[in-house]
C-alpha cells in the first residue's frame, strides 16, 4: 500500500530528492528525531499487543502450561495440528466456516453497490439524505443488540414474526433453535446492518465521476441504464475489487462475535465455526486446552493470509487492480 | 431491484427535456426500491421503540406490531432499578470516553509522522502496521499477553488492547497527506518551528474533522464491544453494558438478587419480557445520538481515498 509511488515525479521533485540524498541517512534521521519520538508510543503498543501475540503463537507447537510459561513449555512439533486435522470436528468446522462466509459474500457483496448506484441516481436531496441517514444507522448498533433484536422479533410466543405467521395460519416456528435457519439469519441480519454503511465507499467513488461524461453520453442518446453500465460501474470497479480481496482474506474469520451470540446447543450443527470452537476450547471448557486452541487459531490465520495473497494475485492478473 | 407497486414516487416536478419515457420508468423504480429498502431497515427499529413504550400486557400477547398499544414507560423505570444495568451503563461510558481519548491520541501520533514525506524507515514502519491487519497471533496468545501484563480483571484490559485500529490510522494518515502540504512544513521549519510545535499548533487545529471521526469510531467501537469483557473480566462491577445486555437479552438470565425489594420483584417479572425492548432502546440511543453530528465528516472526505492508502 504505497501512495508515494502514485505521486508524479516532476523535475523539481527529483531535484529535491537528489538534494536530500546528498545529506547522509544518519543526519536525516537525527533531524527527524521528534517524529520518531511521536512514533515511539504507537510502536511500543504495536509490539506488545500485535507482535507479542504473534510470537506467543509458538505455543501451538508446544504443550503450554501456566507454570513453565511460553518459553519453558515443552516443544511437541505439529502434534496439535495433526490432532485437529484428524479429529471428527475438522471437516465439519471447515465446512460450516466456509459455507457461512461464502454464502455471506455471494448474498451481500453486491447489495451496497446497488444501493450506491440507486442513491447516486436519485436527484432529490431530501430523499437521498433521509435514505442515507436511516440506512447508515444500523452500522452503529452493537452486535449484542442486533442479536437481541433478532431474539425478540422471532420469539415463538410474543415475537412479531410469529404473530404475522399466525395471521397466515402458519407457525409458530422456533427460528433460533433450528439449524436450518441459522445461516439465513446470520447473513440477512448482516445485510440489514451493514449494507447502508458499506455503500459510502462506492458513493465516494461515484462522486469522482466527471459530470461531463454523463452529459456527453446524454447528448449521444444513452439511456440511464446504459450510462450506469458504461460509466458508473467502471468507476467503482477498482474499489469493488479491493473490497472483494479483503473479503476473501477474511473468509475464515469475520463475524465471529455474532455467530457466538446466535449460537445455542440446538443449532450447533451449522453454527459451530473455527473461531467459536477456539473460544470454547480456551475459555468455556473445564480444562482449557490453550495449545490445541492456539494451533487451530494459527491454522485459521495462516489459511486466511494465504487466501488474501491468492485473491490479490488473481485480481492483479485479471482485474488489473490490487492491494499491493 | 424489484418492481414493487408501493407509492413513494417523488412529487411531480417538470422533468428535464431529454428525459425519455424509459428513463422515467427507471427513475420511478429506483425511488420506489430505495423507499422500500429504507422502510425495511427502519421497521425493526420502530417496532422495538413502540414495544418498549407499550403496556407490558400488550407486548406479551403480541398486540404491538407497529405503533405503541397502551402507552407506558414502566419498562424504562424498571431499568433503573436493576443494579447491574446502571453500573454497566456507567462502566460503558468510562470505557467509551477513556478508550476514545487514548486511541485517538495514539492514532494521531502514529499517523502524522507516517504521513511525512522522506522520513527514513517510513515504509518499513508502515508495513509493520499493515501486516497486523492481515495476520494476527490469535485469540489465545493475545489473552496470554494480557494475562502476563497483569491486566486481567482491570479496566485497562478493555481499553489497552483496543487502543489503536490500523484501519483508522491509515484513514488519518491519508487525511494528513491530503490536507497538510509539504510546503507548509518547510515554511514552518524555516521559521524555526520544531516538529512537535508544528504538530501541536498547526496540524491539530487543521484536523478537527478527522479527530471527530476517530473519536466517534473508537467511542462507538468501545460502547458496542462485549467480547473482550467476556474473556478478560470476571468482576461483575467492571462489566460494560453490552455484557449485561447479553445476559438479559440473549441468555435470558434475569437475576432477582439484582432487584432491591420484593414488591419491585413481582412487578419486574411482569415486565421482564418488555424490559428487553427498553434495554435495546437504551443501549442504542447513545451511539445514534452522536452519529448525525459526525456524519457529514466521514461522508466528506475522511473515508475517501482511504482504501489504497
């Protein structure tokens, strides 16, 4: 991610660069000591809360116990990884994780794009403003409250969903404890919550489209839909590709908190994913299995990173825009 | 988008000359679809507010579906008799305000130096930050670090690990790059201004929008967070509101010992179902109150160009 390379190299800039290079590296660093001093605090934070845990992830290759600590515990190689891959949980967790997030991606990725195109087309300011104000709002609601909302709405006794079904002579259905409904509940409540806010980034890309392009197209007799297809969509393509890459990179992880909240003993069959399993091994079982849980977590992180790199390579090859 | 028949088409104004018939149909469909989608987003929110303001009996029997039936504010009064909700509310305010101040400070301190051209080692430091977005040690190792630092069961365990979000840092850095011209820095240097002085007297006053956006993002994130409290805290007096909400709303745990007298308890049992609605309203109001004030900032530029920073 480098903007600096995007800056045009004018002759004046190149000269300035040469002049700077004439000054030694040590001198330049000494001149900027105050900037480094400012960076020091965030860097210490980064070392402690981001890189120390990465180092701590080596317990995945050890038999961690509290007394000996991270360094002192015995090395056991890939024992925990083998145990996980061979366990009966492995395929079920992998399947649930992948299906949930691929479903989410397919069902909801294009929704914010559609919303942004619609908003961009709408000319009446008050209408645009109110749609935006209302659809952005759920983004600021917490996961706990969203799940709480789901609970009260689908409640088998008093929830509005079952009241409605009763009118049609159907139900009552207990949505929360049925594994068949879990994925739909997860994906569509997510769409409700994030679609409006995710449209912002596409709207920003659309506002950068020159109005002259549209005017020229109108003169040539292009219809609205044609202009969307040939002007608006190409304008948001780079943003869409980048968001898609990021989405694919997080296929193994996102949404863990909501999954955990929506989970109950009756829907485990579809709702148990890698992250919730790690949580249970580490915090909700009688004997915490830190090393085994850390191994599963590490497996998840590595696969996620690999997917990100892969998606980026594919995007760079075919869509000609990429993260790096 | 669906061709629905609901009538939220715009009031008639003279159409531009070039507007063809098919374009007008597209436009009407567009307005209708936007309107229907907005109503779909709005409905659950309206339903919850209405239910929280209705008579408890009507809520339990399912008579409420759009507007309040039999006005009553009992459920809101009951909230304030439930001790852990009150303490959760005040804890959440501490976490949100404290967390937002700390995190915004850290974000500005990281973003400004990294926005400056020609700082030796800048690329490497930036890469160190960005890498943590793609790869993390994981839940267990992070927990062990917090444990090792002796932060378990303290307010710091909630605030410190969340004290910087790399994404926000990148947005802030992009803001600095596009609003603080390098010429200004050089002019100030010629006048003998140090980097500290420049940051304090010139950069910060020019950065009010991005400071506001950061404060909002961090405060809302803290207000809405519950998972770190779940794993790092066992002392109930430190629980944030969201964790208390989870117990009552989702796990259906209603703890009578939290209520002080028995007459109250009987009333509370009747109210229990409705309490959920009023709780949802109370927990959602603070973030929704601040957001319109900051909305114009993140629409205007703060998010723009942040992606490929």
